[in-house]
C-alpha cells in the first residue's frame, strides 16, 4: 500500500483501472488527441477508478483477459469513483509489443502500487484530485452479474457460451 500519492490522477474505467494496479496492464490506450488535450506526460500519477462501468465492456474484458490467465474480480467488488493506486508513466508510445496495446497510442506504465480506495471525483485527462464524497454503489447488473454471490460455482473462472463483442476501439483481439 502507498501513502505517497501524487496530486495528478488519470481516470480509467473498471476493470481496466484494476488491471493497471493488480493485473499487469502495462499500457493505457488513448488517442494522440486525448493525450495532448489531457496534458499527459511521463511521471508518477494516481490511478482513479471512474464511476462509469458498462456491462458490455466488463464482459468483454473479463473474457479477453481470461485468455491470458488474468482473473478479474466481480463487478460489484471493484471500487469506482476512487483513487486505487499509483503508477509510473514512463513513455507515450504509438507502437508496442505489449498484449495490452490496442490503439493509436498509449501510456507505457511501470511500477504499480495499490492503495486502499480513496473516494474522489474524476475528470478527463490528467487532473488534480481531491478526496471527497463516497465510493460509487454497485448498479443492479453488477450485483446480479454471474448470479447471486457469483452463482453456484463462484470460485471457478467465468465462462461465456460465445465470445462477447468488443465494445470499443479496434475490432481486432
């Protein structure tokens, strides 16, 4: 856990925020325009778990990352509207061999350090965060996802009958 949290943060939707801090995600994909507009540069930043999380995105990422043995927590267990850790942005890249790279550009990340969730609102681009408010409550789909308490087989990896449709970015897996 960290107690030294930088003043600048980047808001990332779950489960990608979790994957940056806990799942080995070493690239955060963004457009070059959003990197410029958000004043994103190398340096240590806080990772903010955004309030928004769509079921289609969650389903796709759980399915996709399971192929690489990354097991994502249930959606109702992921904190939202909170600082969840810090990471070092080492470079802005337009190409990468990382399996996490999948866009026009990305922030190359290293050295994630988790912290207990700190409630905070988010913004686009890099922003100066301030503690306040409360963590976002799980939405009904998050509580019901996979059946009550993860269903009868809650300790097993999630299975999908068909691969979920990729709901964002390039359509290539």
